[in-house]
């Protein structure tokens, strides 16, 4: 038994085949997909009436490993500071479920999976996805676990988009939804950044039309550049100033003499080294095709524009928490305000908080006291109302 306040220890990623050839997944596009296997992790214990489930939806480049470790206590899950005994998502009181998304590359069926019709990886023959398709798989995972109704669905960025879609499509199913630095509709600037990232991947000479699996090289350069570009948008200017400023990678390097022709374009400043590291380390854990599918799925997300959206919102019993960060310029506070106002106009119960943080969009991954208190208060209230 983990003592309150301690971190979660060793955890294991589980796998479940949720859709089969006899019972395929019907996607919003009309296409069918089978088999569909989902990788997921759980933390805490399900209570007797199965009412304490908190479902975590991950962001663009995360996975099912949100907390604890897989053997190395120094390498912990991506939301380990939020999930655990006595933490905002309290595993002493909640049963936490975290899947790798449909279309992913960390154990869930995606473009790198084998297409049973050909015996080869799907590549770009994998069907197009919508956020609604992700929710369909999430709900089937809960059915597999014997859970009819999640107490809460929590997610940051793309994770918050999934929580919003879930609540809109099934307005009486979720007790609470925490949408953290999320968006209901990407701006032209958001789409532009994603377009540049996709171009970097697809123009890589080793992309091979998405069929790079099993080859000596894949689109490593393009994927690294996509990650570097995206990572710039996840940090605020102040965060970069505090972390790097104009410090050089080699503080003892001689200054560049004025008037001397520049011939060295390798890493000089610390921020360049950081971005290069982010790009290269990304190659070990992410699939280029998954990046294409997920980023395009986000571009097309626009649930409030659907004809029946407002009528569905009038039926909402979900209590919402919408959180933004004042330095986030990728999904700035205006995105959260759009969500809050649309829900409020429909009569939904919605609380909004803008949290002060210098760390930009990445703030939702960090241990910021006011942010953690806000999430903890929200979930505690849901627990007390059980």
C-alpha cells in the first residue's frame, strides 16, 4: 500500500483488443477498422459502485504512461506530478484510466500497425480520424473495464478537446470535465504551425509516401524539425528568456568578431542545443505518420459549429472546469473563453480560471501550485457529491 504523499511506484502498461473483425470500429468517416488494440494504464482502485473513475486524455505527443515508472524511478510518467496519492488526481480516492490514443504509436492501433488485409503496416492507408473517433474508443475501453460512467474526464491541449467532445456527444454521461489550455477551434496561426510541421515530414526524402517502416531510414530529419517547430510554440518568450537567454553553449567560446564572414552554422546558443535535443529524442518514441494524423485531426476539430451542438449542450449535466495560462500563446486564454462562454450560454455549469505562469503552453505539464489546487478542488467536489 502506497503511503499518502508518496509517488506511484512500478506500473505496467496493459493492452486490450476492443474491436474485432466480428465487431469492428465504425469511424465517423464511414470506414471500419479492425482489429483495434488499445494500450492503457490504470492507477488506484475502483470503488464498490464503480463511481470513482477519472479518465485522462493525453495530448498530441504523449501516451498511456502518465504516472509511476516502468523500472527506472528517475523516468516517470508525463503527468506524474498531477496523479498519485494525495495529488490533485488522488489515487487514494480515484481509479485513474489513461489510454494511448487511437492512431497512436505506443501500443494502440495506428498507422504503424499491420493492416490485416495486406500484411503490411497501414502507413497513409490508415483511415482519417476525428476527435469523436477517439472518444468512441475511450468509451469502449471503459465498457471493457466495467465502468458505465466516469466521474471525471481530464485532459490538457488535445486531451481537453477530447473531454469537450465526449461531454457534447454524451451530455449525461460524464460527472465532470476539466479542459486545460484546450481549444474548440484552431486559429489560422495554429493550423499554419501544424502545416509547416507536416511539410517538414512529408518533404523528407526518406518519407517514401508514408511507407518507411522496415526501411534503413525513415523521415527522421523531418520529424525532428516538426518537433523543434512545435516546441517553440509550447514555450513562452519569458520561459525561453529564463531558461536560455542569449547564453552560448560554450561559455568560453571566443566572441564572433565584427566584419568576419560567418561560416559556422552549428549549434552556438543554448536554445539551439535544447531544440536539437528535443527533436532528436523525439525520434525514439514517436511515429511520423501518427504526427500527421493527429495534427490534421486537431485542425479539423470544431464541435460548436455542428448544427445540433447547442441543443445537445442544453442537456448537459456535466460540471466543467476550464483552465488557461496567461503566457500560453499557442492556445491563449481566448480559446478557453470561447469554450466557457458557449457552455455558459447553454446553461451548463462551468468554472473558468486563468492561471499565472511564465511557462507557456507547457504549463499544464508542470507543478504550478495554483493550477494544481484548482484541479484538486474541482475533483474533490465531484468526489464529495458522489
